[in-house]
C-alpha cells in the first residue's frame, strides 16, 4: 500500500535565483519549519510518495512556477511551486500573515497605534483568501490525481502554519465525499489567548479558526498554544470544546464545529542530533570554530543566533548584556557576546526599524565598554549557517529570550552542538520552555535585570553543573527528532 503525503507551506524546501548569466541556481529553504519537515519526511518511508506544495518566493521561482511548476528539491522530494501573482503573494504574506496574524500570535502590536484594520486590510484579506485558495486547488488536484484512493494507503495532507489557516476548510470543500484523505494543520507559532486574538476583526478571527477546523487534526508545539487555540474556538467561535491535559504531549482536546470533529494535539519538535553533530564536523564549520576561537581568545562566550525578528527580543537581550557589564565589572575582559542575526522579512517596516535599533544598541555597548585589547560584543547581521553552528559549538552560555516563540530550535541545537557544555538562559515564553524548563535558566523576557542575573549565574556556573545541564538539555532535544514529530502526526491522521 502506498500512502501519498502532501505537504503545503508558504516557504518550500528550495528557492531559485537567476545568476548574472541568466542560469538558475537553487538554494535550500531556511528556517525551523522547512528544516523540521524536510528532515521529518524521512519518516514517510519507502511506502510513501511525497509532494511538497509551496509558494514562489523569488522572481526566479515565479518564472519557474509558470514554466515548470514541478521542480525538484535538493533532497529529491518533488516540489510543486504555485503560480501565485506577486501582488497577491505580497499582500497575503507581508500584510496578513506576517503583519497581522504573526503579530497577534506573538502579541507584538504597539496597541496605542497598531493595528488599524481599515479598507486596505480588507483588500489584503481578499488576497490572503486567494492565496489559500491557490493552495487548496493544488492540494485537491494532487489528492484527486491519486484516486481511486481507497485501494491505496490513502492521502495525508500536512498543512503548515498561519499563512495557510484557511486552506484546510477550502480543501475539505473541494474533496467533499472523497474517502481516506486525512487533513492535518500544524502551527509553528504560539497561539494568542482570546483577549488578544480578539484584536482581529470579528469575521477574520472567526474565519481563521473555522478554516483550521476544516482539518481532522490541528497541531502545536506546546500545550499552552493548544490550550489557547481551544479557548479561542470556545470564546470566539462558540464551538463545542472538550479540553484535555494542558501540560502533556499528544491529545490536548477536541472541537466540534459545523458537524465535524477536529482533534487538537501537541507534538513538540526537537532536533536530529546525529545529523546535526555530523554537519558540525564539516570543514566549513570547523574553519569558523578556529577563526571565532582566535577572535575571542580564551574568553567565555555568550552566544545567540536568531532571525532579525521582533519576537526574538534581541534588543532586550543586548540590554541585559549591557546591564551585566555595568553591574558585574568582574566580567570585563573575560566575556564576549556573539550575537548572530540573519536578515528576515525586510519588506516589513517594523523589521527594518528593529534591525536598525539592534545595531544602534550594539554600537553603544561596544563604545561604552571596549578596551584596546577587548571587544565585548560582535553583532553580525548576515546569514551564515556554518558560522552559527560554530558559535553554538563554542558557547558557554546560550541566550534565547523571545517575547513569545512557538518552540525555538536554537535552544535545543545549542546543547546538542556544544563542545564544553553550555548553560541555556531561556525565555519562559518559548514553547521549548515546556520541555527544557528543568535544565535551562528560565527568565521573564521583559525583565532585563532578571536576564542579566541569569547570564551571570550561567557564566559563573561550576563546570560540572553546566555540563550536566547541557547533557540533559541535549537528551531532551534529541528525544523528539523530526522523524518522530512528523511520523506521530501521520500516525495520528491514520487513526
Ligand atoms: O515560526 C514560524 C516560521 O514559519 C518558522 O518555521 C520559520 O523559521 C519562520 O517562521 C520563517 O519565516 P519566513 O518564512 O517568513 O522567513
């Protein structure tokens, strides 16, 4: 029996660019969702055939989507890029998904001024609907191409993230009556509590919930986010909600709405530890290990690796480092903070302003504390994956202090990569706090003084304790590898 697995996500596993001579070059898609799904697809096994449907992100992708929508990804997974007009994509991705839904779920709005949902938002919302319809059409097309389905292992559809919250319902409408098609939706973000979710216009908030409830299974990384989703279904939608254990993994509750039942589940995503450790042994990473070691001397290293993302709370992280240096002069000359941020969502004005703010604060810290033979801080805004792995390998302390985060993979990758064992200063608002909380140093991400104190505690921690905590963190991260994360979701759709 061959089971078909259809993945749908905004960002796909590959994106293309035109070289100067007009030829196409392929680059792997980045970020936690793409990494988790790509690596998790190993769980599908030889009995499965996979197609990954994604949006075109670059000019070259758009050309390809028109000429040859069935591209191949670098791992040999068939990828189908949708021919979505740039204007529709920009409105759906930048204005609705990333400026409204992302801001709601991460509770990022500067509420005296934003959001303002006016007539322009209505146009954006129409584009978001069209974008979701394009995915639903393609998924239905792929699912129906596999018919007659009952003779086979069925079709399992894995829809990813807040970009595609309407797609499960739209797909269900297109597949009406077709047996053995299981639809799952997974959110890699947090979910907002009803009082904050209510910032969305009433019909929009309801449409998002109703759209997701078109799925058979709705998944989150942490019990908190699943519980908030269930609360929103109850309060905003008036659906019949049954809540389970809010702290555990697996089933978290169920929602009955419009005559259908949707299971809400928790599937934490960890890391593929052996693959990550093997990658870190490669020459490009080891060259960075050598050059970073030379540049920072024998000093202790506080490391952070993020996207230039508002929710990652980089500015308060820098403020905490500044407070550490201001209040604990014993660390002067003995510690270096490596803050590596790779550019993200630069089309959104708030992201550009935030990146400038980060750079300004970093510059101030360097000017305030540097000495002729000590540079206290290196902030780099550039995408360099091998260098990020090298920094994690060398870290004594990893700082992960998001305002809110669906999971956070860096907090898990750091201990797995660490050579000497690293202490993790972790925001209590990261989904990963649910699994790593016993062995990390948890902080309130808004409390700069508490974060500075945790950095001091982490730096001063005895070696044996740091190594013990790091080993425990690495073991927890390795216990939920992507293959298990994705395999559990498929098994759940089979039930
Ligand atoms: O957290 C949601 C998420 O999709 C992550 O999986 C990923 O790291 C990030 O957002 C990427 O965002 P974008 O595709 O906008 O760069």
